[in-house]
């Protein structure tokens, strides 16, 4: 099986690939912002129809040049905003280009571009998280009765199943998807028209411009929406930090369960890397990098909160730095859910090894204590003591025996009488898990309900995200439509 190409790029990162200029990423968004502003000025009769037509035609043509890689930013022109205005006015010689900045400032223009960028990035990573959740739920269904050890403190603890483990991953990721949608809802208001922060005397229509950009409404206060530069970036970084922490947990689970010493999980060949000197190595580099990227994401969040802290209301130049930080963050995080989704689709659980390990170390002890307390109307703590002694009595046998149990019962003088059938129940992981009927437990019936519930929740939040995505693309199509 050849290496997965996305995984190769993910693991190589910036080692062999350069990253684009920050404002190069904003080029399509600044063109869209300019188009919406020009059409709004015409709508408000500030620009004439012929001026609007020539400007829109030039901006749409410029967008095509950008898509074809035929337009480069000139560093001498300071930023993307001046580059585009200079190109329209001087390179193309369009006189109306001198009016393109009427009723706005670079402050609201840049704030709008960043929100458009953030919205697209959040929509994209939302789709990637959705794909990952779907992969997990699909993998969980055939593993409903795949018994495995559960761990606390990295030590064997109690019985569970691979499906229960998998649905714990997807449950956490559903919260991340909800947070991503909440971020999208909160940022989907337009700063355009706030100008430098204090509005404009031009009779503009901010609602119309917001509609052309796919926003729900304008930001309601012109000073606040300029002061908020960096806030939406920080909120996105916080959501990404939660997401990457969850992905790091999945990655760590994969690392440990796939080691020869655990032997419970097989990571497919296309997602592991070798060694330059050790030919036998199968290194889960993708998983280690996800752990590292989670740490970088948290550092980015700290930086973004710090950039904002203590600044006076209005625009301050350090806000510019938030652009670089959030772009780096998305660049590092965007493909992580897809990598894990690919691994999950192709990985395999070693059910034989999992079951063997689940039957070692008396991981049934707590469940047996519960059974005894319930069946014989005893205090749980008495049954806990009973099992503690029974485990010591049965260590040589490697499982609970009738003799070892009865010795502990006699020692504690408890009113318990066991049958051979009881001992068979105590030593059967399948039967013990069937006793756990409550919501969220690892029994097959319970996990089956969880899978259905999570699939429904995924469909519900995905529908809202898809609706927003469709509104945005429709607004973009309408704004770029040739008159």
C-alpha cells in the first residue's frame, strides 16, 4: 500500500513547502469586499451606473486573474487593499477607481476581509470534522461487542468495548462542531461601513452591503466592530484548541493501542513512516504531530488574547499581528480531522488480543462488586472489600474462582452463597457488560442508541452549517454576477 499523499504533506509541513503571504490569502476576499462596497455605493446613488459597471467588470476580471495565478501583490504597495486600488485606478487607468474608497476606511475593509476569511476557514474545518465523526460512527457499528480493557491513570481499569471507546471520541467532536457553528453565527455580522471606527457622513446602506457579503446583518456599533479585531480570531483559536485537544487524545490512544506491547490496534501502512536507519519501524508520525499542533494552537490562543489586551477602543496597529497568528493556526489544524478520518477508515482492531487483555488483571472486579451488592442487598463497600480479598486469593488462577471467592466471603462473614453459574457470569465480559443498561454505558444496546443519537445530532448541526454555507455561496455568486 503506497503512502497516503495527504499524510506525507501533513507530516512534512513547512519543511519543504513555503507558505503564502498573509494578504495573498485575503486577495479573493478583498475583491469581494470591494465589489460589495461598489455596488452599495451605486445602490445609494453615490456612484453612477456607468462607474459601477466599469469597476465591477474590472474587479470580476481581477478575481479571474487571481484564480489563474496571474496576479501578484507588490510589496511596495504596503497591503492587499492598496494593491487592488492602485491596480484598478492606475494600472487599468479607471478614473472611477479614485472613488472606490468613498465611505469606508482600511480599518473596516480589513476587518471585513478577515471575517470573510475566518468564515470560510470555519466552514471548511466544520466539514472536515463532520467527515471525521461520520468515519468514527461507521467504524463503531461493527465493534459493538469487541471487548477491550478500559484504562484510568494509563492502567487497566474496567471492561469496555471498541465501539464505546470510539463513540467517546465522536461525542467530544460533536461539541467541537457545535462550537464551530456558534463561532460562525457570532462572527457573521459585517464591519463594512464602520469606516475608521466612527462612521461616515455619506448616506451608505450597510445592510445592503452586508447582504451582498452573505452576512446576517451589519455590526451594530461602528467603534466596537473595529475594536473587536482579534476577538473573533481568538474565539476561533479557542474552538480549535478544544478540537485539537480532542484530536490529540485520539492520536495518543492510537499511538498506545497500536504499540506491540498493547497490540490492540493496527494502523494501516499508508499512514505510518519508517526510519532512516531502522528498517522495521512503523512510526505514527501523524499522531505525534497532532499532539504537537494542539500545543501550538494553545500558544496561538494565548498570543491572540494578548494582542487584544489593554488596547484603547478603536484601531491599533498591533491588531495586524492577529492575522498572521490565526492564519498559521488554521494552516496547521485544517487537515488534522481528515488525516484521522483516513486512519480510522482503514485501521483494524485486534479483537482476539483485546479480549485476552480484558480477561487479565481482574478488570471485572468493580462490576462483580456491584452485582453482589445488588443481588444480596449488601453495602457496596463490603463487596469492594470482598473482591479485594478475592483477587488476592485468585491471583494464581488468573481469574475469579469459587474457592477464592468463598474464602473471602468466609473471612468477612458476609451472607453470600455463590453457584457455579455466578462464577461463570463474573468471568464473562460479555455478560457483565450486558448488565449495564443505562444511557452512555458500554453495553451493545446502549452504544447502539448512542450511535443513533450522535448521528441525529450530527445531521442537525450539519444542516445548520450547510444552510449557512449555501447562503454565503449564493450571496457570493450574486455579488460577482455580471450585470
